[in-house]
């Protein structure tokens, strides 16, 4: 004889399956948008101040416009709050 599944077990399993489906959808969106733009290849790169362009171009940091955050952006020397504000304004977020 097989063991009966309770309503609570069914609900728990259903929640797990729904979470898995949400995860798949999110992962597929990430794959679809996986084309990331290097900052030095960004179409608005030339609009940055010379100081910012020099700091970003000096070494190949591999920063991507779409995913960079403030902490990562400011790792290179000479990139402070002013440069970050300038970048955010051009990026739009």
C-alpha cells in the first residue's frame, strides 16, 4: 500500500515547482540579455570626461555598462563620486 500525501505536502511541493519555474524564467531572461557592453566600447564612452575615460582605459578592467555598481566603478584610481555621478547620468540609472 502506498503512503498518502497530505495537503500540506502537496502545497509544499507545488510551491517548490512554482519557484523552480520562476527561476527558469529569470535565468532565461539573463541568457537573452547576456550581451553586455564593455565600458570602453559603449557608444556614450566619448561623452565621459577625459579623466574618467583615462582611468577606465588605463587598464582592461572588463567593466560592463549594464552590470557595474558604484563600488566596482570606483576601484580604479582617480574615479570618485563625481565620475560615478557623471557615468550614472549618461547611463540613465
